[in-house]
C-alpha cells in the first residue's frame, strides 16, 4: 500500500515473467544478460584519467547491438591504456524491490568477443565489490589459454577463490554489488572487448560440456504467436526437465534467415517482440538452453502479423497484457498477487490481491479466461485467505504465499493487521461476490465464503475506543497500537471509512467519515500539512486553482494519482456529493492538474508533455517515492498507471498517453504484462519490475471507463447504499445546493 511508505514514517532484460510457476533461480546467478535501453547501460559508469581513455555515453558503458552472445545486445568496453593514466568502469547488479542479493556459485563467468586479437597481458583487471562496499584485489582478466582470439566468442571463467579481499572486512561474493574493469598493461593501443552474459554459478554445472557428457534439453512445444498493433506475443509450453537456464527466441521476417532476437529465463514461457510498426509478418522459433549452454533443437514455427488497431482494440490489448500479471504471474500456491515481478516469489500483497480479484473479473468478462477458470482461481485465493492469520479480522500487509504466514516486510512493528490493505482486499472480494453469485452452487459457495470473511473484519476494533473519532491503520498482538497512525483524508484510504461504516457486523458510526476521514481537528490539519508541506487543503477542502483548474478537495496540488484510483476501483463516485464535492469531478481535476503540470514541466525533465504524464507512487532509479505534481517529489519519473488508470476521468488525455507509452516508448517500456512500472527519460532509466498495485488499476479503471463493470458490481452490494445514506451522500442536483462555499 502506497502510504505505507509515503504517509507514515515508521519505516522508512526486455521481458519479464508471464508465469511464476516455480521460484526462479535465474537472478541468483545472472549479473548481466541484456540492457533494456539500446544506447547505454543505466547500471554502469566509468571514468578515465588522461592520457588513458575509456569510451562512455552519458557517463555509462555503450550498448553493443551488432555482436552479442545473448540477444539482443551486449556491453562494449573500448579503452586505451597509457602510462601515467588510468581508467575504470563499474557494472552494477540490478536492484529489484524486496529481492535480496544472493548469488550462488563458485565461479564468475562472462562471455567475451573482440574484433581484433588482444594479447592476454594487455587485458584489463577486474575487481568485485559487495553490498557493504567491501572489495577484492584486482585479478587479471586472462583466464584463457593464450591471447584473445579475433571475432570469436569465448568464455572467461574466474574461480571466486582467486579474488582475495583487499578491504578492511571480508568480501562476500553472495552479496555482489558491482564489477569493476580497470586499466591493465599500458600498451597505448586502442582495444575493444564485447562482454555479455555475466553470471556466478557452480563450475560443475555451468561449464560448457561435450554432447556425449550431457544431453541437450528438449525443444519447446506448442509455440504460438499473436500479433497486435506494434508487437507480437510469443508463448510456448514450458520445458520442465533438465537444468534449464533460459530460452532463446528466433525470428524470421519475410524469407530471411532466422535470427536470435532475445532470451527469457527458464521459468518464463512468453516473450514480447516489439517490432515497432504495423503491417509486419514474422515467424518465430524457440530453443531451450541449459546452464552448461547445451541448446535444444529449434521448436516448430509460429507466425503472426502486426496490424493497426483501433482505439477500442488498443484498450483490450492493454487490459489483456496487464491482466496477465494476476493470472499467469500470481503466486502458484496461493493464487494471490505477488508484490512485484521479478521480486521475492514468496511475498503476496494483500491489497494488490484485492485489486487482482477485480482484474480477474474483468479477465472473465472480456474472455481472457473462462468463467470456470475465474471461479477456480477465486476459490484458490479464498482457500489461501482462510489459512492466513488475522488480527481482529484484518489481514497483514504482506503474506507468505507458501505458508500463509504474516511477512514483516516493513520491519518488526509490521506484524499485525493493516486495515487499509484489508479494505483494498474486501473491495475486490465484494465485487466478486456479486459477479459470481449467480453461478450455481459454485457461485453461492463463493458468496457465502466472501460474506463470512467480510463480516468477520472488526472495523470497530480499529477505532481503538468508542471515544476515538477516527480509525487507526494498524494493530498488533505484540505491539498493540504502537504504530499510532490515524487515517486522515484526502488520500487513498477513503474506501476504509466507507467499508467500516458499511459493515453489517462491526460497523462504526457514520460520523467518523467527517471526524476522521474529513476531520478538522488539529491532528488532522497537522497530518495533512506534514506529509504534503502545504497548508492548501490542510482542512480537507482546498478551493485553490492550479493551472486554471479548481480543486475542491486535496492537499496542495492534490498528491499522487493513486489517491484517485485505489478507493474508486469499486466505489463509483459519479453523480453524488458529500458535503464537499463530487469525487468524480474532483478526481478528474486531480488528473488534469497532473497532466497540466507535466505539460508545463517546471523541472525541465526530458519527455514531459501533454501526452507523457502520470505522476504517482512507484520505484524510481533511486528507490521508492510517491511522485506528485510538485517540485518536492517530481524527479522526472513517470509511472504509466497514473495516466492509464485515469481513463474514466480523462479519456482523451489517457488515450494520448497510452499511444505515447506504447508506440513511442514500447521498445523499452512494453513487455508481457503491458507497460513497465515506471521510467525516467532524463536518466535513461526503465524499471526492471512490474508491481501488483499498478497493473490492476489499469485493467479495472479502463473497464470502468468502457462499461462501468466493477463500479456496478461493487455498488450493487446491499450494504453500500445504506452506508452512503448514513454519511449523507446525495445526488448532485440535490447536494450542490447545500455545499458550503470555499
């Protein structure tokens, strides 16, 4: 949940998995395989001292696109070592949210290629550094017999035992952070070395072997291809036997020879080939590759064509791709939603699982899966939820998908119930209760089970005492109310108050909506101004105008766009007012302010425009940040879900953003789950992960724009309208007359 990071402070490569069938060991071995960006590699840097030189682009290593060991690219090391000078380059391990660095093996491997022969004595040195910045002494990159051959790939194998610690504390190879290449012999000669497929592995497994020693893996079966507007998706049945490392994908266009275009890790059986234009017919074949580089024969062929899609077809394409995160990328045992992919394959996110359930409904309704498959998956999720520990009915923020136990991702105080994550989960479950209730006994069973979960959440407990005028976020049996975090709007927690008031068994007074969510107390005012740094809107109402757009409710310029999405995936705000605003109109204005800010681009970031917008919470190149249309949190990072999940509010602007993200940036941004989580064109950075909190809002809010499906389902629950009546929501025509002036 976003505000776990940004609103309380107790805690401070071309494609990715379409199927998390088993935990992948790929990232426990591979340091580098490919660069998402085709010009220079973001996770690298370098420096030279005259008269030595090292070729860099924007301070980073250039990407080599012509010669590679694993398609579609490699890294180019071009240097000149001169007496009196020096040079070095750093190649960093890609950091992924919640995934520990844990490299396993006894040998460092890399594949190398040089257009010209290089004497072994003239090769550079290599040093290693771990996460604690402990490092090794330099080792010569010459563990080959004789000189470097010209125009031939060869593998360098460096036993980790040869890397002696040179720092104060011992170097830990399992915690590898960086590889450094540096000047060797000062031969005053330009040298080029192409480097690819860097990994740590066991020598007994990963060293290439003769065919008679180990048989090759079998060929992938049932290869299929499906064309879209600018890309083609390729899928196949997984190869389950053998010590598989990856798949290699080959493509032929026209009558040309099949060429390698990319790789995929062994636990993934889908690839996205972004061709970049419509009207192209391509044929694909796939090989399986084991850890000792034995390759299967090419698979059978599959052919598809790209074609120009209508706007409506583009929306279906977008929903289908993002839906896969929750269908193919779900936890294999729990069926629930992983926090991020790639990431820690154990961590199920409670709130994102609620979002995923809503995406599941859309998947059924759009025909991406059958109704029977949807019921089966939801049953699996409910079986998992029945096993999890609950805290006065609330679920923890994160759950272990293997064991159903609470996972303390945010630290030791996080071992309890998270009422906001619970409300996101129930938002999805209540929509599903209505969608499947007519499906015979199976549907009625789902209805009863969801009702039981819903009615056993003790919302009133999280009031702490009958005298408290607001809900609290957390409670733990060990720490009690130690995380004393009051839920105060305007942010993403509105749905928590709505469901707490709607509960038929553990409801709270409707007055808490105005004393807690929209409260005017000193604590509420301090809370709003504290996280935002602004007193505009610190009393809930705002009334100021930004870029010519009036904002009724919201702090400062409104905050990150997930405020307009998480509570409103199920709750339909159209046509009704509380005392302050029509939240559909208010959310639309928040989105328009976000777009106008990006078009104005006060930070002068590359790419920002009326088409390139969407400031909301996500990882960026430095870590997590709730990006918003203000100079304090805007660092040039755009998160596609911000604009794409705003479709109900800003359909024209969101469609323009979709076309920009897909057609202009698709070669770097588009993968098997749709758009990557975030990107920063100024930094030439594209996120290596997808997030469970970000793909589902795209699926659901696009559907709410197209048909209103999830809105209709959630609002049809019998507990919802009485709750709105208690709070005092009224139709717009009746409410506007009683709205207070700002």
